[in-house]
C-alpha cells in the first residue's frame, strides 16, 4: 500500500481531504482506514471507494445515498485498478444538500488525478 496523492477543498466551512492510495488487498484498505480513523477522530465522515481486481466497494459513512458514488465512478473513468480513494469530511456546521455534496466529493476526488 502506498499513498499517491492528497487533495483539499473547503466548502461552506466543511473541510474535505482527499487521499489516493495504491492497494493490493482488502486488508490494506482496512489497515489504512483504521489508521485514518485514529488520526482523524474528530472527522464527521470518512467515505471511500476501492477497486481491487474484481472486488469493488463504495462506502458513504452515513452521508445521503448516492452522494459518494462519484468516487467509484472516477476509478472506472480513469481505468484504475488496485486503487483506493478516501475523502475525510470535517463538518463545518452548514448542511450542503445532496447535489452540492455529491459535486464536492466528486471534485475533491478528481483533484487526486490532476498532474
């Protein structure tokens, strides 16, 4: 497992930290998530998506349904494998709504693939 890139976005006082990893197994994913949950105890949500061979998952961590689907879509769009995208959200006190939240998660994730 290897961290490849980090991105950051602030929208209406919420802070979004994007992380891109190269992973080889589900245990890599679990290890990274466990470490991040300890490091970012005060984060409201830690959402993620991964694709490892034929295995893929999208997890929204209690965010509204569909708002994090863009993470997995991006992995497919970029034709990536052995890839994990994580977005850590520190809630700023202002609800964004499903549309803006979806766009924000997708934007902070897409920033991870910009050179």
